[in-house]
C-alpha cells in the first residue's frame, strides 16, 4: 500500500462511500472526517462534541471515522480491529459508540466486553481468518491515509476534504462547518500566508500600486499623504516626523528585529550553527556586499552621488527566496538554504552600514543612554529573564535613545534581537507527560460539587509548561515575522516605491543609474561566486555536492534583487528628490534584470538536478514500507 505526501492540508484519499464508515446522508453538503484512536482521551471527549454537532446539523452533515491508533499502543490497535470486525456484522457504529463511551478510559476489560457483545473472538485469531484479515486491511488503509494526509495527533478533523486547524470545542468549529464568510476569509488569508512566495508577491503588488498611484491623477495627494507630520511627546522630550520617516525608521525597526532574530536562530540552532556550514553563505554575503560597493565607487569615485555606494550592496530576501522556491525541483533545498542564509547575513551587513554610514550628527549623551539600556538588556538575559514584554518596553526606549543620539534608530531592532534570550530545545515528551497528568487529574475533579474549573495551581503549572515550549526569541519571531512580511514591508513599499516615470527624471542621472545597475546586476553575482570559491579553495568552507557552482552563480544573480534595503539606503543617501527618483528607477530595472538572469541560469543549470530529483521522488512514492514515528502524544 502506498501513500503520497499531502502538502496542502487536503484529505488523502477523499471520502469513499464504498470503503469509509459514514454516518449521515452521503449527499449532505458538509463532510466531517475524524482521524481518531479509541484509547485517546481527547477523541473520547470529542465524541460528545460530534454527537452535539449531529443534533445541530442533522442531515446537513455526514460524519466519517478513520482509524489512527496511537503509535505504540497495542490496546488502540486491537480496539480498531474489534470495531472493524463488528463492521463485518453491520454493527460498526454500535461498536464505535461502545468503545468510546463504555468507561472514562478504555481498558482491556472494556475491549473484552465489547468483543463479547458482538460475538468477536478477542484472542488473536488464526492466520487464515478472512474476517480478521479484512479488518486489519481496513485499519492499515486508514493509517496510510493518516500518513498521507499529514495527521500528527488525534483527533484531527477534515471539513469537506480540508484539514481543520482550529479548536473543536468552540464556536469556531461550528463556523468552519457552516463555512461562514469570516471563516472563509480567514482560511484564504492563511492559505496565502502559507504559500512560500506570498511575501514577495505582496511586496511586488504594493510596489505596482505605489508606482501607479504616483503616476495617476491621485499622485500629488498620494505623495503628500506620506509627508503628513506626526509627533510624540513624553515630558520634555518630543519628536515630530513626516509619516514616511515613521515608516522608514519606526515601522521598519520591526523588520530589522525579525532579521536579527532569524540570524540569531541560524547561528545558534540553525544551518549556520556549525562553523564550516556557516562559512560558505557568510563568505558569499561579504563578497556580495564588497564587490558591488567597489564597482559603484569605480563609476562614481567622488561628488554628491559618491555617498550612495551602499545602495547596490543589499539583497531583498522576500523576492529572491520567492523566485528560487518557484523554481521547484530544479533547485535543491540546500541551495535555497544557502541563498536564504546569505541574504540574511547580507541584511545584517546593510543594517550595520546604515547605522554607521547613513546616520546624522552623533549626540554622545543619548548614545550613552542607549549603551546603558543595552547593558541592562544583557544583564536581564544573563539573569534568565524570559518576559518578552520587558524586553520590548526597553526596546522602545532604546529606539528613542538611538534616534535622539544620531544613529539610525532601526539599529534598535537588531540590538534587541541579539539580547532576547534563547533556550535549549525542550523535552517535548516530558512536557506532554506533565501536561497530560495535570489535565487528567483536573478532569477527574470536574464532577465535584462547587468545582467550576481547573485550579489556580493547575493553570500556573500549564502556563509554565506553555512558556517552556518555546524560547522567548522563537516565540517573538513566530508572532512578529508574519506582521513584518505582510504589513511592514508592503507599507514600506507603498511609501517608498512611488516614482514619477518620465524622461525628466532620467536626464542627467545616467552615471548614477549605471553605477547602481552595474553593482546589483554584475557586482552581486561576481562577488558572491568569487568569495564562495575562494572560501572553498582555502578550506574555510565546503560546498554541498547537491548544487553546482553554476547554480551558485544563479543564486548570486538573484541576490541582485536589491529592492527593499536598496530603496531604504537610497532614501538616506540621496536627500534630493530627483536623485532618489532616478535611483529608484535604477533599482527597479536592476532588480528585474537580476531576477530574469538568475531565473534563466537556475532553470538551465537545474536540468541536471531535475531528472534525478524526479527519480528520487518516484522511488519514494513507490516505497511500500510505512514506518510509524517512535512515539508521540495523543
């Protein structure tokens, strides 16, 4: 029996009237499928919820049960077999209800009693027992379906063939079954967010909207909107900035916080935690920053534009990674990891460049205050303070101190990321066992007189277990990264990408535009490949055998997409509107050209990888051995 891996939250295979156990009209508009286990306490609790839903929806809903016995539980497997043998007698649902409701927790005595009621031999039957063989085949078919559908825990529900990821003991479950407008909008948004290239697509859409609005009749009003002054006052301290500066120095600090957290994760527990693994993308990032800056300097060695050497240094991670993901099997996963790591290091380098080379006159008093805040944050980290809120509050103060001190305030995001604590990975099995013990103990007290819910001690213990599941850094990254990708960067693009496209903008800026385009399109791949080859030849780094140097060149070409950070640095380097406008056009042109060149190179060099990849996938699909995980909680 084979199973294919589901990657889109779909039920594999779909409901089959000839095979599945279905309760309710087969033509009903709602199909609810549950993967469950008879000795799973959560499935037994969900059974009451299913009964209530059947009462509520009636003939609108059909309910389907598929077996997914808890791995390693002999009792669960034997219970599933008993249910299937009862199905041979046309009594599946009677046996199902008995197994679910006979006692608070399924025991071997319960199983014997249910088997006796339906005249099923409880002891292992002979090898030639046809009924037993058919029962086992059905259970194995359901287990294979659970694997193919990526079912990790029980119960897992599918609504009309789609995995339900919300709570099943709340009104949210009913909304999902009804397919309310709010639920459909939420699911569509989550689907889009789960699609890997979505961040790059949204960024591109925001850019197009900004350019179109700027060149329309609404252009003057659209540009004036970003110049609206907004101010803050705290006692004697006050600040008033145009809206666009709040975006570029305030809102973009969230993006830099995410970048800092990502690079910290990569260097601590990720792909850069090993020195030799980290060396290749780090070397590539350094070369990819140094050579474009050098080429820019060779074209513009002096004058009012000389300060723009940082513009071609940066890579837009969202666009580059989106394109490489859309190449599919032509690009090995290891090359995606290499490019992602290199662009993250590149972002850190760009942030450092902005902080120290594109800042205003320094104010020592405020910088001393900023340094003191960093010291406090480091001490909090060393003392094991894990309250993220405390770090965020001090981060806001740090941002204000850096802004007043003359350094670019977005540096606060990176500094904050470096001091937010990480912890060793948790022992999930031990935590699950502790949580189970607490929940079971509390459920046994649920029928006590004047007892309305879990005790305070139990809630505190569950809170501590929840906090241990993730380090503060991981929790913050999980909660903030999506806001950065889907709010911060699109707003930044709306505010900065607008440019009036006409000949006047281009006149007199040919040298500036050439320097930017040359740095991004030529300097980026040249620097990345040269630095990577040098690091490998010197023995500092090793290149994975899964990708070729030609594919490294393709990834280097994609790194010439310098959109977000290039525009940000340009806004700091060129205060004159005409210079900034010409630079934006050059960045757009270079990014489009780099994307095209990188895609063509990867497409051509990927041919040698695509065929073996397909053969490997075919071999994987043909594999008939289905292995269970070692152990996992219900």
